[in-house]
């Protein structure tokens, strides 16, 4: 159940919701990406003010494959999957994670014709949060939401073009915590394959 599912289908929303034009228009191109496995982790700030994983159903050496913590920014990233989206047409994608109690959900958006990068759920952990916070996901639970802002109905399909994905990783690594990230949009527009889809 890794494949993206249309929001209205995932939550099995029928009438009267699907009869409302405002709801139809907003959710037409919203997808849910389910979490791939059962996962549980407890996190807590220690005396050194660094966030540590104190308890999990995943071995400690594998936690990094599910959660990544940036101690300087107190940013928690949930990335059990590497998701990339691209298009030959201008299309701004919005992404955000499912809610986690006590920490702030951070969304983002960018034009997937101009820039390709890994997409994942990100959260800001308040500096004054002293109690533990928990990440608990069952296999199939919502993990990531994607909204494609285009009038056309989006049809997602897999493309395993390694050359594109390699460029996406490079672009992502080059732009990490660099000011003026939008300059990379133009850079990618120059190096991207002339046609991304096959």
C-alpha cells in the first residue's frame, strides 16, 4: 500500500462531500501517501537540549531511515520513503505531513517542472517542549499529503529513470540550508532532461 491514493478515495468520502463543487475542486488533485510499515518512536529532549529517540519498535541503528533530526533547527523529518514528483508542464505541488501531537507540521510548495527534490514530512519541535512526544504510524496510515495545483486531473505514474532521480538527489544536497533556494529552480531548468516523462 505504498502507492499514492486520491484523498477522497482514501477516506472513502461520498455524498454530500463529493457533490460540493468547492470540495471537488480543492481535492481533485490531492493524494495521500500511506506509511509503508508499522512504526513507533518516543522522542525527548535530554539535559544537553538535544532530542533523542528513547524508545522505538525499530532497532536504534535503523531509526535514521525513518526519522532524521536536525538538532540546530529542532526539525524532525519523517522519511520512510523517498518521493519525487516531476512534470513537463508548470505545476506547483504542495506537501505536508499528517498531524503529530505537540509538534508543528511544516508544509512546503515548489514548481515540479523547475525543480525535483525528495519530498517528505517535516515537523518543528518547539524549543520549550520538555515532555516526550510520540510518532506512531500503522502500516497504511496517512503519512504524506500531496496537492497538485493544476486545472488538469493529475494521473500519477511511476517512472524509475535513475538519471533523473540522481540529479534530484544532487540538487537537494546542494541546496540544503542555503539562502536563496529559488536560484536552484533556474539551475535545474537548465540541466533537466528536455522531456522528463517517457
